[in-house]
């Protein structure tokens, strides 16, 4: 990755700045914001790298056939057959941090090898699936992601934030209301006297706001 040039952000400042962007991008996709935001911290050196600071590529996403935007070239560390090497490669340039997190989701969706990430139900399984799909050549990549997610208690960012009405709930989870409610019940949420009535009323919305998005999608 690009050599560090800028001071590292403190973890609290980094997560306060970038976790909401990761949440917004991951909301309703089944992807975990916890994985997205810690991956960005790990890959960018807490936003100290030139690639993240100047070009807003926090995850080291490389150029590929489907990319039509700007590209910048840097030396990057890779591990092949247990040996650490540095090669020069092209990386995508994003407009800002929000554009990066949206672009990360688009990149994962566009690549069939990452399809499994959208079907898992926890940060642990997503991190392992990402490593298995070849996001990084470092054999310890998944372990590094999970260690950081646990250290900084980042699973709290996987909660679906701010679902205030039925229209938004249907947009995030585009399935019949009864299916969403059944998924909430399967996760152990109390929907009150109404139960599975096909209407995403206050009890259902309150449960959605407490649910982990990836687990709810898996339960539906």
C-alpha cells in the first residue's frame, strides 16, 4: 500500500467519522458495517496513507475491467507462497469517503467471487468469507479483521439505524411485511399483541432498529 505520510487518526475519531458512512452504505445489503469500517482502518493505517487521505480509497481496492474512473499507481505489499513482496499496481480513486464505502459495496456486488459475503450472518463469517474469496494475500487477514472488530466493539455498528417508517423498512428489506416480522420473531424479538399481522407498526420498527441487519436478512 502507499507509504504513510499523514498522522494517524485516533481510533475514536476514525470510527466517529467513518462508521456512519459504512453503516449508510451497508444498510439493507446484508454486509456488516463493522467489517467495512475496520477494514478501512486496517488498510489505510487509520487514514495515514496517501491512498486513503488523498484519493479516498480506504480499502486498497484495485483497478479492474469494470472500473471507469480515475486510477493511481502505488507500490503495494503482497504475500505469495509465504513470502512478502512489493509490486506496483493501480488503485481506484474515489471522490470522498462516502463514495468509497458505496463503491466498496458496488465492487463486492460486481465480483462473483464475493457472492458469499451477502449470504453470511455475522462479522466473523463475513471476514472469513472475504479472506477466502481472495481480498488479500495475507493468510492472517481474517484474523486481523476480527481482532480489531472485537477490540473496538464494532459489531454495534451492524445495528440497522434510523428506520422510522414502513416505507423505509420495505426499502431496506424488500420482502412482504409478514416475512420480515417472521424473521424478527426468529431472532427473538417481541412484536407485541399484533404479532405477524403484515403491518410494520411501532413494535416491528422498534425491533428492526435493534436487529443486526445481516442476521435479519439471513432469518427472512
